């Protein structure tokens, strides 16, 4: 079970420092104790095996305890992005029907609006959020721990049970819940740790949202190996991040191209970063210019270029010794994973060009409440009872087995390492009065990797401006989905059949930057 990953770390010593988040510093023993209390309290409130529990929190120690407590109680945790807006959150809640929600003062108004008249068994407030609501189910986090103090935790379930629902955008524009079992999470964690070789001496800095699987898995990677996890809520100010690396003697830094771009604008020699043992990158390829900068500025740190997707967490990694010779490659499959490419006729091959297909115990169970989308990406494998995951990504695999990402096969973009559905952004744009037509596509961006651009047709008498459009989008969309640019045109390009023609994806155009 996922909760045993924390117990694995505690086996190295309950007095060892496990988690640093701002001024909060908790040992393994304190985390284990709080997890047991929270799990017991959830069970006493009626949260049962298989129930969904939403986590609408900033990165904090309470969020970490909540993740493990939900898993320990046999329920399913649903991490929600901290910038989600009420309309999307309402869709997620309607889809997964949570029986309990954890939230804080920042997200409570959005949670209340999204829940509407939904009945919960518990609404748990972290921090200074008023612990009140109309039906009396709200309580402070401290009250939850007190409720579970002295109660026995009933360990329920097996590793084939559902552990997490992670919502991600798709080509339809509606969020889809990726179903991950305890076995999925444990398998992926073990395979990733096998090549990163984390130890109890490591200090892993996590600046990524816990709703983003890349950020979430840093928790599992750290605790399963007895390492220390340092949580930071954002990387807006690189100097603050660099000072944190120095102060905490960080050895491992997971990055995305956005963070790499910000680092290239700083003189890293002004900071003592000698503790860094490795950097990892996924979500989108690092431009070769960023790789060269990091190799020069951090000569003692190994750089792991990786590829993965929420539906199976991780697929491959490039051995750091190959990064100079193969900067565009995401390496070979990690342990316990097998890959193929499918040609236009569906034939599978271990080399060549086609849609990447993945097989392994890390592959999701499917999408929650979505049998048709599930059937499109999970198909029978060569052996009975084994599913193949069709990733929707076009890859080239050379004769040595090295993998190269070429393009998405649908319209989904990767911005700041996270999926953006053009249809979801277009739906919001069409809510704006005077918008007649909308087209959203990706453009290359040095910081974001891919930035979102909107092209609009508007009523000739309209007073709409780029700023007014961006303000509206910011009120309705998560920050990484808000367009960076808006262009007004007289007509949107279409095919002869009337289908909208979007601009080439930034993933294609960005090849010129690498």
C-alpha cells in the first residue's frame, strides 16, 4: 500500500528529519503519528474503502499527511491544483463525488462555490480558515487529528485497489481522472528510484504542485528511500530557490523547462550549489542551450532527461553520461517498462517511427467514469490480461533503443510541463460577449517551453482588447492555461469541410530552439 512508503522511510529512524516546509520541520516519527491520527479520524467519520477525498491545499505538511492518511484509510486521494477555478472544480467534484474535502483559506471560496449543495461527511480546514459551514461537517485540521488520537487504524484494501485520481486535460477539453492503484504508484516509485538511486542522505527539493504527478512523486521518492523532502510552493523568484538549495544542502532538484529558463538568467556561480547531486527534467524536452548552461554551471550535478505521462507516471530516462551525445533523446525505458511504436496500420515494432505504446505495471487502470476514452488508449496486449497504453505521442526509436519525442498526435499542448487542452481554453473564450470565433494553439517560448496563443474573430463593433480578454481568462482558467498572446483576425482558417486549422504545435516548432 502507498502508506507503507512513509513507513519505509521511518524505518531509518523516527527521529530523522523528514520534511521541511517554510518554518515547519517534521521528523519521520511526527509524520507517521499524524498520518495514523488522520487516517483513524477519517474512518471514524465514515470515510470507507474506495471513497474519494479531495485535497484542495497549497503545498504544506498537512497536505503530505493527508495524502498518506487517505491511502491508509483505504480511500482514494484526489489532489487538486491550487490555481483551479470553480467551473472546472465543479466538473471534477461532479465526476468523482468526493465524500470529504481538505482545503485552506486560499481555496475555501472556490471549494464552496464548486460544491454548491453537495453533502459531505467532512470538510477539513487547514490553517486559519473558519471551520464552519451550513451542515456542521466542517472542522479544523487540528480537530481531525484530535479526533483520531488513540483510535486504532484499520488497514484496508490490497495493492490492486484504487489509490489516486489525478485529473488531467485531454483533447475533449473536459478533465479526466487518471485511475492509479497502489501497485501502480509503488511500481513507478521503485523503478524511478532504481536509476536515481536516492538514499537517506539525499535532500529533495520539490517546487512543483502536488496535483502535478511530477511534484507528487517527489514525495513518494523521498520517503520511500528515507530522504528529506523540502517543499517550496513556487519558483517565481529563482534567487530564493537558490538560497534554499544552499541553506538546506539540497542534493536533488526536479525541474521543468520553465525553471531551467529562469535559472539561465542568473549567475549560478554566486551561490554554493555544490551539494546538488542530480537534476531531473520531464514534461517537455530541455532546449540544448539550457542543457549546455546547466552542464557548465553545475559540473558536479548529473542531468536526467526523462519522459512520462500521468497515465503511467514515467516511461524512460536518458543516462546522464549520454546527455552531451544525445541531448534530444529521452533515453531508454526504465526498469519494468516495455515500449513499442505503432505504425499507421497498428503494427507494433521495437524500432521505427509511430505512436508510442507502453506496457508495464505502472500503467493506469483507466479514466474514471470514462469507458470510451479509456478504450481508446488502453488496448489488449500480446499476453492475456495485459493492457497496452497508447500515449498519443509520436516517437522515433533508433536501432540502439534510444527514444526521441517528435509531436503530439492530438491538439493537447504542454505548457510549463502541464497539459493544456485548446478546446477548454476556447470554451472560455466563447463565453466572452462579441467573440464570434476562437482558435487556441501553442507557440515556442523560452521560459514556458510552450506558450498559449489565442486567435479571435470578434464583432466589428466590439471594444474588446487583448487585456480585457486576458483578464477574463485569468478569472476562469488556471494560470498555466491563460493565453500569453491574443491576436484579432477577420477570419479563422478552416479546411474545405469547415474544420478549424490550428497553427503548428509549439512542440514541433520548438525543435528549432533545441
